[in-house]
C-alpha cells in the first residue's frame, strides 16, 4: 500500500474518535496528508520505509484556536491507534518530525511560503521556492470542515500570475540555451568531462522546469522532478526520456557529441510549443532567441528587468 492510501485509511479509522472527543475543533479543522515526504507525491516505495514512513495524517486547525485547543487535541491524539495496517503510527510526538499531527493552517503554509499569508505580488511568488509550492499543494485533503485550508490550497493550485509565469518561461529559455546548447558542446569539444557533466545537469534541471511551466505545474524537489514529469501531458514523456538518455550518455569529450544532439532535439520541441502558444515567432531551436520574445509579453516593468539567468526553481 502506498503511504497516501495508508494515511487516508488511517484517518478514516481515527476520525470517529476525533469527532467524539474534539467535535468543536474538528468543525474548524481540515485533515489530510501534504508537504514533505515521498508519500505525499506518491513516490514512496519499499526503500522509503526505512525512515519517516507509516500511518499518519495532518490535522490543520486555525491559528486563533491553536493554543487553547492543543491540550485537548493532544489528548485526543493519544487515544488514536498506535499501529495500523501492521505499521506503527507516526503520530507519536517523537516521530512526527514536524510533518504530521496537529498544526495550524497558517503555520503549515507559512513554512513553505515564507509568510503566513497568500502571495500578494510577484515578489511574494518569487520568495517561495517552486519545490515548496509543489510540496504544500501535493498529497490529498481527506476532510475540510469550514473549507479554509482548501481555499489556501486552491489559490496556490491556480498557479503563478501571468507575468510571473512568462518571466519564468523566458528564464528557462536562457538557462537551457546557455547550459545545454552553448556550454555543453563546447565543454565536450575541449574534452572537459567534469564541466560537461555540470552543464548537462544544469540543462536537465532547466529543461524539467520548462516542462513543468508549460504544464502549469510546480516542479517538485529535484529528487522527484524527473519521475513525476513523465506523466505531464505537454513534453512530459519526452523530457523523461531525455533525462534517462543524458544520465546514460558518456560525457568525456568530442566523441560524445551525441549528448548535445539530444539537447538540440528537445530544444526544438520546446521552441515548437512556444510558437504554437504565440509566445515567440522565432523559427529555429536556439532558445536564447526565444527568451526576449516571451519577456515582451510581461507587463510589469520591474519584473521585465529581472535577471533571466538567475536560478528560478
């Protein structure tokens, strides 16, 4: 059983106890599993079970009742089953690791956003790393009495504002071009294997970021980014295949120029999607030329001046 399924089943077994012991709190709370951890992305397997894995869920409660309600909430949690499905519960205080158990709605989102409020402008959106946005909107909500937690979640899942989205697309074009189309073949031509490896890695991360952006999805932590990209409808299968091919390709010198050819083919596909969406009229695959055209669609002047080669993920 996957961790998210186990969490849902465990919550359903625990819900009657919580509803009986703290009905007033549950009326204002939400329950589910989201945040850090492979199980929140559905990426857990047998290897994941060696640490921080097992039946558990989050109980998100409003900040204004957190302090007064917490003693009763903890007493109710102490009455929950210590094991479920053959696994020990992670709801014991010493095993929560700050990832499960009772916590405030504002505190949960604040941990990932860097502020206990939804983003207001482009600066707030850039202040929250994309992998954090992916983490606080992953998993599932099993129950939400007043719907407050879900309103935060829905707002974030509605994705970046248009200007932020376009600026990030332009930035990905420039970084893909610099690392993959320019530096990778030059490093290979010089026989600089270490530099070629780094260029391929930087290109791969930017290519994944571009794919997530084109699908209007937040890119998760690098550990899961390639795996989860495979299911994205726009270029997902192609970027997953690219990453697998680059990972297996030697990067020693001129004899390994096939890696640069892989990069060029993928860049040509990205350029095609950008043209189809009316974001760039450039006909060739050189993504450095596409970035400025995308940037022209950005209305905010200050955002247009932001460094396009600055890491965005």
